[in-house]
C-alpha cells in the first residue's frame, strides 16, 4: 500500500510529461504534412 503513495504521483507526472511533449511537437508543426514525404519518393525522377 505504501508503494502506491509513490507510484500514483510518479505515473501522473510521467503522463503529464508525455502530454506536454506531444502538444509541444504538435504546436511546432511536426505533424502538419504527413502525406507529402511519402508521396515525394514516388515522384522521384532518376532521368539523366
């Protein structure tokens, strides 16, 4: 029972940190264009 006093706040801190990292990446524009890089390799011209 005593371990829950440590593990519950620790898990809440870990989840809050993960949410902070996710929203930081979303605000910086990392997830703006998900299809562009995948389609760019299909349109690659290797003509010399």
